[in-house]
């Protein structure tokens, strides 16, 4: 079976939602399979039919995930999160909602950099909190934080939501930028929730720094949320973590969100996550090499079309493309879907001012990317 036929034969939403004529470049899944260690961990469960209440490392599976997270962060960044301050839970959007509910009251403000991964926006709105938009600025060289506007808006906020590396721009924030965000949070007594799920997909030339490592003062007010789902391509397995940067912050959270509300993890997600973090490095490195080659290919494509606005992502496999100059009707997303049979993610989902943008997922075999780009070329020139 050819690659594309195989992708279409699976029950994966990326390849099934839009029908057989379309090549999907939307939802953030990679078309690359998984690390051998992840597959082996799942296979063991299947072979042993071991689907009962689980014991891992002499205790609850959640505890094993907390220890695995701590070991992995130490290996990657020299950061050793206290496992007692780690709360595993099924998914990151749940972590966003739980922290918003815990640290803010209805109608209070949550600051968020735009453009933003759509569930950040919908979660803030669904919780009845006020979204305080902090649009990033395209300075011609890349997407930058608008710290002056953040400073001006911070007095009406209670929580600062950060996504680093940033989805959809692919920015990896520098130590200076993270310190500046932290400084605003300290000055205005904001809790920081930092989503670092794309961190391990950072390309050479940039370096990811966990927010909790910027300074102890910043760490004390930071909830780090992350998972293995993006880097290791296991989004369907539902396993994530929250880490609270101080016991005080954790106590505040627990008083508002009882443990039972967060549920328990599926053992498949637990074993896959632990295997990915412990033994997935080699697979990840080779996957990142592949992504980097695709990033280069896409960069060449865009460089030949100066009318497309684009800054090369410093991390992850999402390209944020500004198609304003093309005047595509009725919208770039709709035009590409109808005319090129390519489905991206529509820019307006990332904030109302981004209707002329699309987000293109380039985590696919190079032959498929080639087909995506040639279809786009045929449609737009
Ligand atoms: C920045 C960011 N946060 C959270 C998520 C959601 O991750 P999950 O569905 O694994 O919880 C995604 C998914 O693409 C994401 O890009």
C-alpha cells in the first residue's frame, strides 16, 4: 500500500475528515509513526492483555509519570521538577481550563499572545473569563512580544497564558523575553501558565528554556504544562502533566480543584509517555532531522514567492503563512481547500485578525510535502 493509501486507511481524523481528494496539512499530528520504544511499550500491554488497574514503579501510574517527567526534564535542561508538585492528567486543554478556574474568578482577565492555538482562546471564553489579547508584532524579521501593551494591560489581568515554543508562529522565546514576561507577572501578581508541549521540537539555532528555570521568583508563580504528545506523535493516547513551581501555588490549586475532577490516566498513555521520555531520543532526533529538511524545502518554496509572508519557525512543524497579498476569495483557507485540495488550519481560528493567514503542517513524508506544495503552486502561481 502506498504511503497516502495507508494514511487514508487508518482511522485518524487528519486523513479522514475531508475526503479522498484532499491532502491534509491541518491538525497537529505527524505522518511518521512512533518511536520503537513507544510501540514496544504498547505491544507489551496488548500481548499481556494487561488492562486492569495498573501498578507502575511500585505505585500509581500517575506517580510514575511524575517521576518520568522529572527525570526527563533533568536530562534535557538540568531542571529537576519536584515530582510531588507534578499532577498528571489526560490532556493539556484540561490543564488550561483547570488552572484558569483555580487561579481566576469569572470575568477576570487572562492575557494571551495572539495568534494562539485555538483551544487557548475557546477555553478562556468557555470559562467565562475575559480574554485580554496581546497580539505579537511582526517586525519584519520575526514575531515579537508586545511588552509595552502587555505592561499596559496587565493591571486588569490575573493570569498570563504563555505558549513556548509558540503555536502557530514557531517562535522559541529567548531568556530575555521570558524574563520580561516573568517581570510583568511579578509586578502585577499574575500566575503564569506556560505550555511547553512543542519544546522538544526545537531546531538547532534556538534553545528552549523552561519558564520555571528563568528564575526562582518566576518559577514560584509558574504552572508548566506539557506532554509527550506532540514530539512523540501520540496525541490519541491522552497523557499530560502540570507542574507547580511552588508548594504555595500547588496548595492554591488544590483548594479549588479536587483531585477527582482531573480523572485518571489510561495505562496506554502512561506507558507510552514513560517509554517516549526514557527511550525515545534517537527516534526524536531522526524525526527532527526530517522535519528540518521539510522546513528547508518549504522555506525555498516561500522564498520564490515573495508575496507570501513567512518567518521560518524555530521549533515544531507548523508554518504560519500570511497570504494577504494574494487576495484569495472567499478566504485563503477556503481557496486552498477548493482550488488546491489542500486543507490547512484557517487563520481566523487563531484570532479574528488572522483571516488572511493559514497554518500549514509540514510533518509528512517529503513526497507528500512535495505534492502539497505543487498543488498550492498550481493554485496560486
Ligand atoms: C500548544 C498546544 N497546546 C496543547 C495542545 C493539545 O495537546 P493535547 O491534545 O495532547 O492535550 C496542542 C495540540 O496541538 C498544542 O499545539
